[in-house]
C-alpha cells in the first residue's frame, strides 16, 4: 500500500512544478491581465446597468461594455499620444535648429536672465550658458531617440497584442467574474467571510485609487493644458501631461508645471495672461481636489498621498507604465492582509468592512 503522506508530497511537487510552468506561460501577459482585472472592477456598475438594459443577457452586456471601453480608451489615447509626440518633436527640433524662441524652456531661461540683469549683474550670461547646456543635453536626447526609433517601432506589435489580450480578458472577467470569485473563495483556506473581506477591500481600493487620486490627477492635467492653451504657453498638451503625473506628488502637484509657466509669462512681459493663468491655477486647478475628491472617493479607502506617490513610482519601476494601477493596488492588498492577520491574532478585534 502506498504511503498517503508520500502521495501528498508527490502531488504537491507536481502542483508546484505545474504552477511554475504556468507562471512562465502567462508571464508575458500578466500586465494586460492585471489591468483587465482592475478595469473589470471599475466598470462593474456600468456593466450591470448594460446587462439589465439587455434583458439580463450577460454575454451581450459584456460585449457592449467592452466596445464602449474601446471607443472611450483608444480614441483619447491616440489623440494624446499623437499630440505629445508632435510637441516633443517640435521641442527637439527647435533646439537642433537653435530656434530658442520656439522652445518654452530655452526662452524662459534667456528671458529670465535679461530681466534679472539690471538687479543682478551677470544673470544674462549665466542663464544664457544654462540654455546652451540645455541645448546640448536635448540634442543628445534627440540623437538617442533617433538611434532607438527602430526599437520603439518594434514594440508596437507587442503593444497591440497586449491591448488585444486586455480587451478579451476584460470581456470574460465582466461576464464570468462572479464564478471566478466563487471558485477562489472555495479554494482558499481562509474562512469565507475573510475571503469576502479581501475581495471587498480590493474592490474598494481599486475604486478609490482609480476614481480618486488618478481621476483627479487626470482632470487637473486636462485643466492645466486648457489653461496653458488659453493664456498662450506653448506645448500645452505635453506640459499638461507632465502636470497630470505631477498631481500625484504630495505638496507639489501641478505647481511643478504651472509655477514656471506663470513666471515665464511675467518674465516675457505678458502680465495680463500671467495674472489670468495664476487665477486659473488657483481656482480652476487648485480647488479640484477639494470639490471632487469627496464625491469621487466617497467613503472609500483613500490611501495617504505619500503612499500613493511611493506606490505609483515603485509600481512604474517594477511593472512599467501599468504600475500606476498595480502599485496602489498591491499596497491596498497588503493593508487588507494586515487587517485579517490582526483579526485572526485577536478575535476580539473585528475587522472594519
């Protein structure tokens, strides 16, 4: 008779081997799969409304939701990517042709030096040399960019494949998400209520991070780009995108872009546009977090801004661009597990739902 313990160890060894092999099989698609899970949670309320309007036909409802997502995601991304690329090329070209007036940064340094020359002798030469150094570094960046264009183009096919995997996975996660959740709960050694708490915390974290910090940062970036366009600052879309990323940085935010832009308008003698951009910065951009934050996040779990910053930057370093979603999600998962551990260690301490 075969030893039952030996059978169990042999089965565990086979299971570990199958898991390792499966990991390497799915490894190229982990990023789009994880992103599909995030958006399946975010789109769940919309999907449910679509299913009800379709007579509770879940397959058609999932397909309609995915089609709408394709339109709402691809069109803005295509426009934004094209504009950023064009404005970046314009900035580099202006540096290569030594057309400093066509470049925001070079003009800013030169005009600042001229304005300060009367008060601080030697400022004009200092800022002139600084702009020359900027020219040199930008030209080096352009040379590197041209040398790596082939590598960038070769990544297009990978991006298209990942995008296809993302939308296919999103369809099945919307349609069969409940069945997958029930299967994971049944396989988990934790009690069902603890499993439900983990899933609840993850859903709460996804909605809080996506609808809260990231959505507010996106809106602030859009409002920054609109303000820069209205008041005549060049490369508005490019700097608006930078402002959206900077909005995730605590105590800095969009000031990283709007402060130099406002100073640039005052230095170049555009006083009225400078005052207008300052007012736009304070009221149209600065108050967005105060007004929209509570409405978008509600009573959800809102991570501390420092944790959001570190998790976003660390997620990008580890996972690439998709880390902007996976970083905060991983941190939220950690907090959920800590809550369960504290509850299991001390049953008197009931976990907050």
